[in-house]
């Protein structure tokens, strides 16, 4: 199943601030996630104020996403370094 990736405008701005190599790694990683049958299988579900969202980890970078199974969409909400994102 192919999942559609959607970037929140603020996440897109955060992505643009990162180094080009890191941007490429994030885009490649999210492209792989889009090909999975269940994107929630990779990453972890969040709790507390971020309950209902999932996170993916790429080194020190955290990618917060919302997975919508009915719409077959993975929405990228936030991209930033670990110490800032939460």
C-alpha cells in the first residue's frame, strides 16, 4: 500500500532550516515509510500532550507525524532536534 505524505507548513519550514544532507536523509526515510503497509510499525506512539501522534528517530532528529489510516495519509507535523521537539 502506498501512503501519501503531507507536510504541515511549519514542518516544511523546519525541514528547510536543516543541512541539505540531513534533509535528504529525512526525505528518503519518509519515502520508505510511505511504502510500508503500516507506518505505525516503525517508530513509536507518543503519550502525554502528544498522545495520538507517532515519532520517528533519525539520529538526533525527531519527526512527529499523524497517521490517518482512513485517508491513507502520513502528515508530518514537526521536525527538529530531540532537545527542542518535545
